[in-house]
C-alpha cells in the first residue's frame, strides 16, 4: 500500500469508528520521518467537564476528560494500525495527537 492509499484508508477507518471528518487530519512525515504516520484529532470535552483554564499557565484537565482522551487515543491507535496493515515494528511509527476544543 502506498502512502496516499494508506492515508485514505486510515482516515476512512477512523471516521467509520465515529470521529468527525472535519476534526481529523492524517498525514505522513517528511524527510527522515518519511515512514511515520501522523493522526491529528480534535475532541470535545465531556458534558460534565470541570477542567480549569488558567490565564498564564497550562490547563488542568479533569479526570473525566483525561479518561475520554485516553479512550479516544487507544481507539484511534488501534484503528490506524489495523487500517494501515503495518507490521508490529512499523506500527510503532504511528503518532496520535489529540487536542480538546476550547469552550
């Protein structure tokens, strides 16, 4: 599978897993990171979120949002590995980056 086919397959699989296509980006690395696959996704906070945003400091993420982030990360990683059909070694070169929408 070439890079374009892999990117399309991974993005399609993640969308089918329930993620919004407008908040999802799948790219390959460049240069010496040519074989790396990068998945970027934006997710919404939990409805009962108690995260604290400080003016001059990093945000403090609540337990509910940390759990949501971990679940989303694990799901995206699993789906990306399956869709890309990479070997165990090459699967280590899949990078998942999640971020929360700010209210």
